[in-house]
């Protein structure tokens, strides 16, 4: 084999569609249908569902055992809307769940025709979203996973009693003396230039009907009962709403009239089915096959009805009846079983939407005197101000389903947008969590200042003043990201019911339509980054606040009142906890001995001496002994009444459950019981509260932080060097800081005196 043929063969062998591109006989099609019925019997709505699921998967649920879950899942739309796209679109969690629910609705039941309108404010990325979605839909439909078959007739001249020599193309070739010319002309006359066997006329179905629709409707149930074995698919086919179209739909008028004319001619259904073939339904947006997109400025063609004059002539000659089969169809036929999309409902698209009225109502379109059935997925994008174009057409509006694409309300997604545009290296210019806080400030402008659903859940927002703003917007942002913050108290977590969750998520339908648009946010970030991102100088929380308050105060005025202060307060508290956590030396052995001795001692009268069976320690059980441990469990300023109450509660819990159930029945060691773990958390928390005190009073500690990494650092005593290195290493290992950022954040905590600010 020469190199050219070898290279071509390699190309053909490596094609992912090598097995599905060829035209099949009806019998070969049925063989494939029996092998993978759920793939080949799909409406366009089912196909859209499968395409979404193919790219998105099942998603991730952070709380799979939550009894109040509303299935607000973390779906990754990167493969569908970001990868392999000229302009990536990032769907936040709210939109992702909205789209998956839409796709599930497509699969779950018999679909009535609707126009699905993606509605949102300017700058929300609607057009980019639809373009990316249609691009992946086209790719999926042309892959082996999404391949469906359409009908193509190969009319056998001999079987119909016609002499192939009467073909005008053959006669012309004979006159010219060139057999190759006849083959070329015959191919061109076939309608689409596809080569056909000698003595046949290829008639493609312009409506892309599935070959299964060629089976007479009243015989389909019995036919499929014989074709498929008794399995789950056959059960779904016979009773599932998603397969009603298989038994209800009829083929297009061209295929119907062709079948009828052939039956009158040959009187033998077997001969007719030998002329029915199946070929892959090839989608091409550029050619308007399977996917057609109209922009507002695209004029409608003057000619509504389309035909193929040469193919019509051949059919007439073969059947010897010019009225038996009329090869006439509209532009809607080319996207039958595909997608017909309108990009913005204005200009000429306003008229196209109104023209869809009869189609979405009845599923048919008039082409001259013929009725053409249309089973397409109708999509559109619309700005809110274009709603006037559908007013006054209530029957049409009832057939429109709106899917909101608003500004991003998820801080993780907002940051991903900046990463995509400016590069992932932008994180290197910010202290940890400051970039996310910039995204939260942007999102705050998009939220309603008051939330009835949030206030119905938490009636006293001030109790979370360390973590949240008075309007609970920061808490709402966590929920929109799919997270339940750990700082919520037990009562509020318990009251976070499914009903309340649905009410909060439902508010997202009306949020994200005002405030900073996507384009605005990119421009604002570019200003911040351009002004403050410098070598050896990180963007801090102070930098961020200064930018909105002093640098560009007109931007700060668009944020809810008090939000920036709450954002800084939350950041300061979380940062202080990180530094305390990183500086605290865990003496687990001493903590464990104290708690085991305490639990044992609670069961004895004061003044008693006893040996603890857990630790082997001989204990003098008196008030100073118990109070010394309780100071670490409750804090040194606890009132005497609360101390006695806590002591009694702990003793009851120990005797009623810890000792009698967990230790004696379940065989747990005391250190694995629930009560022990609760006490340990209290003990560690109060120890950490005081962990910074000895360092804050030592001026050398701050100077050592500044000199870390220099020769001067070696001049400090060994204890300070050890403490500083320990602190910096823990911040890097546990909280994602690099050494420079860790040093900066420690100085931030000391210079802002955060330990004193949050004392108590």
C-alpha cells in the first residue's frame, strides 16, 4: 500500500464514527435497534437530557445523609459550557440545578411543544451560554453516544418495473460516450450528491424521521413486542411517558405518501421495507441541519416552501404520477428532531416567535396545502425589556417556559470567572480569602437587601455578628454555594428545614437581576488588580476595603449598608482563629488525663480520695480540683451558678449514657464517647482563646516575624525562633498560605489587635 492510501486508511480506521456513518438496510437498523434501543429510540428532548447528563454526571452532595435535603447538588458544568469553547460560560450552583431540573423534566414525561426562553439581564452571558450549549449538543449528536438514525429511501427501479436504461442521465452519458459522466450526474440527481447503487433513486426524508416511524402506527406495539426481549427497556417502552411518541407520531407527509404510492405499485410491504434505509442524522449548525440559529437581524427567506426539482422529476417518472408524492417541505423540517433557536426576541426574531404560535400549539406547520409535523426543541434568549414583544399573545405566552440566567450568586463561580479571564496566578496577589471576599462584595450588590425567607428562619441576626451582616447576606451566599456554615448554632441548624431551604433558594429567581453585571465585575476587578497587585506586596483586606470606600466610593455606595464592615469583621475573626489554631501546641496527653479524671471525679462527694480507673491517678476530689478543670471547659469568668449547673448536667450524662450504654454495653473506651469528645472541644477552645496573650506582650515576637528569612532572625532567642517557625509552618500546611502570606497575616492580626477585639 502506498503512503497516501495508508495514511487515508489510518484516518478512516481512527474515526470515532467508523461504525455508524454508513447507510444501513432496514434489517441492519433493526439489529442495532435491538442491541441498543435506549440510544436509537430517543426524541430530541430525551437526547438533550442525555447530552447534559453525559457532560455533567450525577453531581456531588456534601450532605448525603441530611434528612432535610432538597437535592441542591454541586454539578460540574465545566465539560458542557467551559471546555472546548471560544468564550467559556461558568454556571453557578443555582443555575446548574435549574438546568439539570429542566433536563430531567425533558426525560420524565411526554413533551408538549414549548418555547424555552433563557431570560436574564444584559451582561449575564445568555448568548454565550446558548452558543456553548448548542455547540456541545451538535458535537454530542454527531458522536457515537448521541447518534440517531434518519430515514432515507432507496427506490429500486427494477422492483418498481422500471428500466434503469430509461434514466435520462444514462441516456445522456451514452450520447457523450462517457460512463463516468453518467455516474456523476446520477449522484448529483440523488438529491444530496450521495452515491447510490446502480438502478436506484435516493430520496432522503427532509424531516429526519426515524425509520421506526415507517412501521404502520397500528402495528408498532405488536412489532416491538416481537422485536424486544422482556427486559427493563421493554417495560419502559410500553408504559413510559417518554416513549409515547413512538406509538403516537406519524412520518412526514413525504414519507407517508411515498409509502402509500409504493404499496399501490408493488402490493408487497416486504419489497417496500427493503427500500427503506437508515443513515446517521448528521447535525450541522452552519448548514442549518439539525440546529438552526437566527439572530435578530437575519431576514426571513421569501420562499417558505422548499423542494428539489430534479429529485421530484425522477420520483414522478418512476411512479408515473406527478401528484402521488410531493417533495415539498419548510425550513422547520431541517431542524425536525433537532433544535430551532432564536438569539434575542427582537427584530425579525419577533416575527419568527409569533410564527411559532401554531407550531407550539398544534405541532404542525402548513406548507402550501400540506401539513408538516414539527417535533423540535425550540430555544430562545431574551432580555427582560423584550417582554413587550410577547405581550398581548396570552396563548403564546402560556406556551413559553422561562429559565432565568441571572448574574452569578455563587462566590466560587465568580472567582472562577476571574481566573478564566486573568489567569489562575491572580491568587498569588491576594492574601487567602481576600479574593473570595471581593467576589462576595460584587455578589452583595446583586442580592435583595432584605430576605423574608432568611428572617423567617433566623429572627435575631445579631447573634452571628462575628460571622455575618445584619441582613444575613453572607449566610445566604454560603447557602447559594451549597454549604451550611459550621458556626450556626444547634437550634438554627435543626430549624433549617426543607421547606425553609426551598424558600431561600426560590428567592434566587428574583435576585441577580440588578447590581454589578458580569461585565462590570470584570472591569472592577481589573481596576483593583491593576492598582494594587505588585511584587512583594499582597492585596489585603485593608486594601479591599480602601478600594471600595476611598479609591472608588461610587462603587461602595452600591453595596448594602454595613456589608463591608461585616465582611471585614468575618474575615478578621476567621483569620484570628487560623492564627490561634496554628500557634496552639496540643498537649493531648494532659488534656486526656484531665478529662478522664474529671468525669470519674464527678461521681464522688467533695473531700473524697479515689483512684481513677481510666488513668491510674490518685485524686483528691475537692472544689479547687474540679474548678481548675472547669475553668478550661467554661472559661475563668463563669458564674458559680452556671458552674454547678454544668457539673450536674455532665454527671447525669455520664451515668445515664456514657457509662451505662457506651462503655458497658457498646464496649467503647471513655475517650471515644460522645460526652468526652464534647468536653474536649470545649477544653481546646478555651485554651486557644488565651494562646496569643504571651506573644502579644512580647515586642520581640513581632520583630521576629518581620525578620523571618533574614540573617537578623538568628539573633532572637531559640524559643521565639521555634514559635515563629511553628506558627508559619502550620499556617502554610493547614490553611493554604505561602511563607510570605503567612507572615503578612500574622502581622495583620497583631497590628489590628484582633485578639483583644474578639476577646470574650
